[in-house]
């Protein structure tokens, strides 16, 4: 049941990442059209950059879960299945620890920006915690996806990124 909830959560995060990709395209086209009329859209480049970051971070959990992240298995494929499983657990523990630290610091950055009322330095002034929030949410969801696979592997199940990898390759 919790796995299905996470499935939906990560899928919606992936959809939201797609929305930010479309936003980048719209901003770029709008900026091109504006230049034809010798004008510009204030902070369009800034918002395109934030949209790129949002798309990248919000897509992490979805792409990890679907098996889309690049994995180099040149060495591990030559090991026995028991040693492969142990290596996978060690790697997932390491990945979880590193991403958990990143997620904690990302959320701390958002909180700090909100607490100190930091605003952008561009033409348009807006609170910086708003664009930073996509990083905090995206990395936290990525951490959750890694934790779920770690628990699955420890319990003897196949990780989601392995199950879904075949679907991506078809």
C-alpha cells in the first residue's frame, strides 16, 4: 500500500519535472518573440534557470525508480548473486546516507532563506525560498526512493529500479 503511494508520489514529481521543462521552452520562445519587438521579458533567463533546476531535482526520484539512472555494472555483473546483493545493500546504504545529508541541507537552505527573508537580486524581487523548494523536495523524494529500495533489498525483494528497468528498455 505504501509502495503504491510512493509510486504515485514519484510519478507526480516526474510530471511536475516535465511541466518545468515545458516552462523552459515557453520562456525561451517568449524571449525570442520579445526580442523581435526590441524588448525583453524581465528575469526570463533567471526563471528558465530555476525551471531547469526544478525539472532536474523533481525528476530524480521518478527516474531512479524507473531504472533510468545510469549504472555501471561492469564489475558487479561478474560477481556471484549473493555478493552482488551484499554490494547492492552497501551501495544503497552509502547512497542513502549521502543523499540524506544533501536533503537535510537542502531543506535547511530553504528554511534559512525563508527565515532571513532573502530575495532575488534580479529585476523582479521574489523570495528565494520558493525556487529553492524544488531542490529540497526533489532531493528528499530521491532519498525516499533510495530508502525504499534499500528496505526492499534487505527484505529479499528486487529493487524498483531493477523491476522497472526492463519496462524502460522495451
